[in-house]
């Protein structure tokens, strides 16, 4: 049994789903994950560690060191859905930020 961090309801997932992701602990029930429930004021998800903070290049490189060392890496986010948002891209070649 799990407890949804959004609505506070208890929920279960099928064993075959849990077996695919060993050690994973789901944070939301399927209703909340799919947008079918409204958020309870008493239960709000934990805030993002970096939401209100811009990381320096050195901080990013020290925090995230695994994975490919060449490519275009992207990320984005919105405040609400739909809502204002932004995106970014970084070109990396042989472990060095090019642009």
C-alpha cells in the first residue's frame, strides 16, 4: 500500500508494475497522476531542490556526472499546465560545454 502525496488516499499498484522498477516508491495515485483529482491543501508535494535557484556550471557538473559526454541536452518546465514556461539546451562535446 502507498499513500498519495497529493490527495492523501491509499492506493496499490499491480505487482508486475512494481517488479519493473525495483525500489521505486510511487508518490501519486493514478487519479492524481492523470489529473483527475484536486489537490488537498493538507497534502502538497515536496518542493524542487532547484526550483528557486540557478545552479552554476560547476555545481551542475559536480552533481550530475553520469551519462553520455557528447550531445545536446535539453530540459524545460512550466508553472502550471498550461502556463508560462521555459526551456534550455546545452551542447556538450567530449565532456566540455560548447554552447
